[in-house]
C-alpha cells in the first residue's frame, strides 16, 4: 500500500482511482471493489463493528485506496502501512452534500439492494453521519470536521523513517494535482463524466 485517499465519497474519488492507476499506484481500492468482491464484505462488516481487521489480507494486491469504506479507516491504515502517503479530496461543502444526497444517499431506498448494502448503511449513514444525513447542516459539519481531522492528524506528517510526509489536500473544484512527493511527471487530472484524463506537465492546482 502506497497511497491512502482519506476523502469522503463524491469528492472525485472515481477520477482519482483512475488517475492513480494510470500513474502506477494500482490497483486502487474503491467502493466498487466491495460490490465486485463480496468475499470482502465480512471483513468490512467486522471493521464497521470495531473488530480487528487483517488489512494485509483484505487489501492484498492493492497499492492505493480511495472513497468509502477505506476513508473511514484511514488512521488504521496509516498504522498498518507507516510509510503510506495520504491524499485528501476536498470539495465545496454545499456541492458535496447535494451530490451525495442525489446519488449515493438516494440509492438507500432502491428495491433489491446489492450485497454490501447493510455494511454501507451501517458504516456511512448510521455511524459516520449518526443516522442524520438528511440534516444538511449536520452532514456538512461531519464532512468538514473529517477533512480538518485528516489535515491536522500528526500521524500523517512523518514516515516511520523520520521523513516528512504531510497530507496533501486536493480541491476537486479546480481539478486535482498529484503533489511533488509522487515520483512522476504526470501532475494533473481533469473531470469529465466521472473519468480522468491525464495531461502531462499541467500546472499544479
């Protein structure tokens, strides 16, 4: 594991997944992996219950993770992978809420939910948002507090070798940039229909 995306869903995480894989940090674990690998569900459900998780087993073969459910456990992942880099997708809070409400939250009441719905409901809507996502102010406060916690988390600032790491915040309203600590010349991505294009030598955002 080389990169942890600590940002909530609906902050450009799918574009970031695609971009990280293009940059050589793949495969990247995103919520879609949960639905494609139902065998992972018991481990995520255990994590949601606060039980110990074998992260090496769960994330075997992956070099990065973005979106839920991984972002909820970014601190646990940092302990499991001490030299990992941390990326935080940020977005205008009101636009984030509208996006989340109209997409992933709107799917709560669909009939015949896919495997994994129980874990999603518990981890995101019940635990992260205290069963109160429909309260716009509360949901936005949770979103903003999470972002600030990630940025201020002292564990994200140093590697186990004593090297300064830092959490890199990416504003998806201006596109996003791969920060200088990535060993690559590909420095940006732009959004179009949920996908990322990879221009070289784009100015950092």
